């Protein structure tokens, strides 16, 4: 369960688009936005791009 700073329950969670780790308000400045998606770090952005390239190469 996640609580807002004013101690009220918050229904939605913000998760990294790649790894699914929760991104709390304290970690928000470290988060990376790419298009409409949010990632916990630049590493997750790079890893997802590399995964897409690997899948494309394997399909050939």
C-alpha cells in the first residue's frame, strides 16, 4: 500500500516500463522519461533498446 505525503491512500503506482520497479516520489528526479513511458534509470532505457535490437536480429 502506498500513502501520499498527506497520509492519504494513493490508488495508482508508477512503475518502470522496463523492469517494473516502483518509482516513489523520492526517486522521481532520477527517473528517465522516453516518449510517454517512464523508466527508473538510463540503464533500463538502454537495456530495452538493446533487447529490441537483439529480437530483431534473431528474427532474421
